C-alpha cells in the first residue's frame, strides 16, 4: 500500500514543530492510555498482553504513536517495519479466530485517545483553530492508513487459512471415497483438521454441467466439495437423528440452487465407511440416465431407483437371469416368446386375474386366458411356487430394463 503524506500544510507544520518536544514527551503516556482504554473497552483484549500477540499490540500502539509524530513533524524516513507490524496485527486476528472489526474498534479508540492528548497540548499552546483542524484530519487519515494495513494482513491470512482448510477438506473427501477405507482414527484426525464433524451416514452426489463448466458454489460448511476431479462430486452428511431421505432432499435443494444449470445424481445414503459405494451407485445411475434407462431430470436420487440399480449392477448376470427365466419358451418364435413373456410379467405383477392382466396389456381377457394357458403348459409347477414366481418377476423386470439400454 502506498504511504499517504500527512495532511499538514507548511504553516501548520511550522507551528507544530515548536511543540515537537512536548508531543514526543507525551507519546509514552498517550500510548499507555490507549492500551488501557482498549483493554477496558474491548472484551477480546481484556487479558494480560503477554506472548507474541501481546507484544504486537503493545508495539503497534507505541510505534503507531511515534511514527505519526515523525510524519507529522516532517521526518522523511518513517520506520519501514510499521507496515509489516500492522499487517501482522491483522494476521493475528485470523489466528485468534476474530473478525477484523475487533481490531478496527481498537483503532477507533486509539484515534479518540490520541486526539484527546494532541488537542490538550494544542489548546494549552494556543494553536489556531485551522491548525487544530489540520492536526485532526492528519490523525484520522493516519488511522485509516493503519486500518488498511491491518486489513491487508487480515485478508492475506484469511485467504491462506481458507486455502489450507479447503485442502484439508479435499483430503478428507478423498479418504472417505478411497477404494481402500481409511482407518477411523485417520478420518477422525483429518475431520478435526478440516472442521467437519464425522456424521453417521453420508450420501455422495455426482455433478454434471452440460457445458463442462462448474463455478465454485456457495454451499454450507456441512458439504464436502470436489468439482475439479474427472467426476465432480459432493459428500452430503446425514447427522444423527435425521431421516436420511428428508436430509437429502434439503441438502440437494440447496445444492441445486447454488449450482444452477447442473444435473445432480445423489447416491443412496450409506454408513460413513461405505461412502465409496454411494459414489459408485451415483455414477451408475448417471450412466443409466445417459442411456435412457431412467428419466433425465435435474436431480436423480438413488433412493428412488434402488431396484433398477440392483438389477443392472451386473448386466451380464442380469442377462443370464433373463435367459434362465425365458428358457421354457426357447422353442417359440421370437414374437410369440415376447408376447408370452410380456403376459407373464403382467400376471406376476398383478392380482393374477385375466381382466386385470388384459387391462394392463390393453388386450381382450380371452386373449390373456389363452396365453396363460400356454404359459402353464411351458412353466407348469414353477408358476405355483412362491420362490419361482419371485425369481421370474425379478428376471422379467431386469429384461424390461435391459431392453431400454443400448447394447
């Protein structure tokens, strides 16, 4: 930051120069009064000024008073360490976990007490009103400069702290999603460093931007974010006592508003140690969306598609299951096999009555009765066994899903 010249004209500087000895003699007393008032007025500083921080506060007040007098009285070479010192004060506020407004309050107190000391000397010496006004303007301009210096230090430290925290949170996300689960004690240590209390359950969401561009979203600290990897994702916590589905809905609504124009696929909620599975299922559901198996919506929730995810988790195995289910129809033409398979699926998913099945298929009930008779001939007792019926129903659902998927 460029140093400002003191707002004192030549004539006023001459009048103040004759009071230089008095000003310098009172500097220590003024600095002590400022320190006492700061500690008395600001709770955050109402403690013994010990250690590095305490020394910085004392040095800041004393050096600030002396440098102001030097610049006021025309000394050409103010101490180079002042800027560094006041930037450091701003950095200490970040380290102490306080906002910059606390330090700025101290500056305002310093300006008020400093002006009291200067005005007392000026009035006793009979300084003209114009000179007193220039003196006040110079003091408050100097305090503004010190405030800016401290704010520079505060902003720099805050940026470094935010960057370090972001790196620690990114590392925690990587540990949670690693294929080889990290030990709990490692997760605990990293969660403390990242300021992210470990939840009992999490859900992982993958994020897709149609144009490939993802801006940094303004999300709550509850959400771990990684938008820079090949598969951008978020880790959504499910805290103790929350209903996973309701928690996800709230979290996803927030994410959707923070990332407009994106598509989200949220994996099912899982125990913390199984976060990688939620990510895997979210990716699988995104692939099913892209293949047209499930409807394309701005937000897809794995909880709504568990059966689909399960049936298509291993497509080769699903195809083998379908082949087993249709094996009794192997000797028929493809068209006849499809009609009977469709009828069998509708019968298994309905009450079993011909009119109900006919309504599902939009055909005449007599047609359904004829087909059911044929199915009974091909499957026999399998249609009267509960386990067989369940397996056939699952297989035929998998068949319907596979037929919507390319390849």
